[in-house]
């Protein structure tokens, strides 16, 4: 089968499609014929080499964490899903390999009928990450939340999930994305110099929590929240120096020592997403969909950091 991988650090051009052996569903897992799969911004960092001192990498590195498709193998002990079912979900961080013709999923849920394959293929990772961080921040009804980097793949989902919890959401993005953020339920503002003052003008009674999807602005985000404990980042590797928690779902090496222990996976987020999707309250903005063979172009777009929503590969 075809699978996307890279065998050395470097620019997007090191990404290529290779012929590899098919994986099979072990106990507690399922295999799908992939229809669409997500591009991970974190994997573009790994591919570039910028995380070589933080993330242990074995080459060739198979890419892709979330995917959607049709079940074609069911492992021992799995119930409630059968051959031919349409699902979305994600692999383990150790196995990855979702950017391929077939992928083994460790967690999954029925694909909402309201979502296209492209939307479902890019949903699971962003849903789990957003739910995990919003749970840690205890975001609920009546709270005001700032989502830094609200127009990206995770940010767009975080905005909608926070709104569904009854929170007021302020989202940062470039001015050209402000109407888009309003359509998701957020009050937009721009990032950069003057952020603290702009947010205080929008939320004179203060901000209860900050979800950082972008990185690079922790001092301002702490000033906005009033306490580093009320800020969680998924993108800023200087977090510990600022007393901020960096949330990730798996250790970055065999011991987990490099970035600390992983946060528990928020698997219940998949069920929440299904319900909201059926109610028309959760969509998955897709910035672009590329054929599997054009993974290099997908990485180029992801690396630009200007994609609105999720970038996916279609099989």
C-alpha cells in the first residue's frame, strides 16, 4: 500500500509516498481503508528538525495521526463496530501512519452523516486536543475564553467546543479571518503588539482561561489570564519557563521525560463531537484537500501557518 513518510530531516521536499506493507488490526483495534487523513502541524515541526532535541525520531518516519474511512478489519475483543462501517478516529502516537491507504485506529467513533470524508478525516485529533485542553481549563458556561490562533486546525474546533459549553470566546487571527471566526461563534481580534489591551477592551471583566494554539506570546497570554495556571499551550515549547502547562497526549520519548508526562486522552470528545455535528453545531473547516501523492504540497501549506482550518490528504 501507499504511505507518506520521510527518511531525513529537511524541508517539505523530503516527504514522499512509499510502498509499504499493510498494517493489520491487533487486539482492541480496527483497520480502515482510509478515505481522508489529517496533516499534523506537529509533524511538520518534527520533519523540519526543529524538535530533534525534544522528540526521539526513528527513520523512516510514517506520518498521520487522524483519519476517516471504512472498516475492513476488526481486532480481537472489539465490539460495536463491523466491516463496512464508516468511522473517524486516530492511531496511537507511537504507530502513526494514518496518511496511507490503510490505517489501524486505536480510538474511533461513527462518522457523522453531516460531515464529508475530508471533514471527518481531519477531525479526531483536533477534537481530542481541544476537549483535553478545555477540560484541563475547566471551561464551562459563563466563562470567557481566549483562543490564541483560533483560525487553525485545532483553534477552529476549540472555538466551537467552547461555545457549545456556554463560554464566551475571543479568538485571535489575521484580520482577513475575522468574519470567519464570527461565523464559528467567536469575537475576533488580531494577535501581536497590543493584544493585552485589545482583549481587555473586549472582556473588561477579565478572561477565565487561555488556550494557546499558536505559541510565541506566553507573557501576554499570562497577563491576560492573570495567572499562568489559567493558560494551557499546545504549541509553545518555552511553556515550563513561564510556569505554563504544555498539553500533549503522548510522551515524546520512551520515558516521557523530555516534556513531562502526557495528559490523559480525552476520548469522550469524539462522542461529544458526534452529537454536536448532528445538531449542526460543529463543523470541521477544511483549508485544503490534497491527493495522497501531493503530501509535499500539503506540508508546504501547513508550514506557512496561514491555513484556515485543517489540511487533509484524500486517498
